[in-house]
C-alpha cells in the first residue's frame, strides 16, 4: 500500500514539474501574433503577423504569405490565441492526479485507475471548454493618422511579429 502511494506521489510531482516548466524551453521558434486585419475596402484577413515593413505587413495564412500595403489597412486587431490544447492537457493532468489521489485513499482495488480516469476525463472536458475561444486583446487604428503618430503605432506592431519576437529571444542573456 505504501509503495503505491509513493509511486503515485512521484508521478504526480513529475507531471507537475513538466507543467510548471517554462514553455520557451520546448519551443524552437516563436510565432507571430494572430491578427485580424480590417482593410479600407471592408474586407478582413485573419493571419499570423510575420514581419512589419515600412510600407506593408507580411502575413502568413494557411501556408500562404500575404503582403498587405500600409495604405490599405484600416485597423489591426491583436488576437489572443486559443488555448484549447494547453487547457485540455492541464485539465486532464489535474483531474487525473486528483482522481489517483482520491483512489489511493480508497481501500478497494482499481479505485485509483477508475477515479483517475473519471476525474481526468472531466478535467479534459473542462480544459477544452475553458480554453477554446480566441479573444481580441487590442485594436490598433490607422485610419486618419498621419506623421509620427501613425509611424509610432506602425513600428509598435513589430514587437508582435514573428521577426520581432525572434529578435527579442536572441537578445536574452544565457544562463
């Protein structure tokens, strides 16, 4: 009985350690922000922001690159990406660990497995539902702006691009 609890505790700590590890350790590169771009003609483009050039934006949508000229952009909405996968993994892990912990306290055989599966499944569903939505973080208007104010907003977009995020990652000092 004592070894089962010890084994469950070791597994629980290992999984918790993996969840607590910074996401950048596993990532080879950074993605640009997900943006919804409203053009002057009223059409919308939803894509990843790759690069900000002085006269255009370079976007990636479904494997295709798009170049949108600056003068055709009405506004850019920065979107928060869906966290469905990370929410599902987090919910599954927390639910399974809670179920295994409760099952370890029970005296019946197989209770850990049954409760771990039950609570893990419930956590998985809760994680998927809570992390599924994409939400707007901020809207950057360009219509009617000229001169330094427009340039300042335009240049600020660079920090959200894939190119800009790779530059800031490269500048970080190593351990």
